[in-house]
C-alpha cells in the first residue's frame, strides 16, 4: 500500500512542491523506514490527507518536539480539522512539531490549538533544490526557457 501511496503522491507533484517532504518520507519508509515512522491516510485508495508520525506514537521524551514530529499533507484543508481532532491521531499532550508546506494548514492548526488552549509558535523555512533534481522529479514543470540562473560570476576586485 505504501508503494501505491508513493506513486499516487508522485503523480500530484506538478500540482505543487508542497508535498515533497511527505513524498520523500514515504520514499524513505518504503526503503527501510529508518526512523520508525507510521503513515495514516483518511481514506483508501482515494485519500485527501496523509499524516506521518512516529510509529505508535510511542515517543520517548514528552518534551522533545524534534523527535515528536508529524508531517501533514492535505488535498482538502477544510476537512483536515476533523481528521486531526479524531482521538489517537496526534498526541496533543506532548510538545510536538508539525511539518507542513501548505500555508492553508496554518489556520487549521491554529484553530485546533486554540480549542485545546495550546500555545503554538510558527516558523518558516525554504527548501532549495538543484535544477537537476527538479528536472528529474518534475519534468513537466521544467522549461529551460523559463528558468533563470541565479549563479553569477564574482566581480574581480
């Protein structure tokens, strides 16, 4: 099933780069699952939401939000709140980190935190990829005519 999920996620890559993190993690799980992660989907085979979390939510340190990490991708953020509110999906009693590349999920997570009187801090980080990687993963988006090189020759001093 994970291999089917990996292929389904790969097909949606042209939609956006927002699920590369989830796709990459599914790829790693299919190889060896070195971090002992578990994948949840809201339906099969027609899923809208993918949640990756530590296997069995057996996190060793309740205060370590680096190991208490969840990754979320949703095709339908409006329904995501219902999924995240289900018992046992996320352990809201621990310090945790939710990694999502979709700005539309920010409001959902903020609403859930407010309803549970939880404090949330948000940070943004950018993901950079070499053009060769983009071309390999997303050939339909790669058009050499539209790509601008940001590499410039250093000025002689």
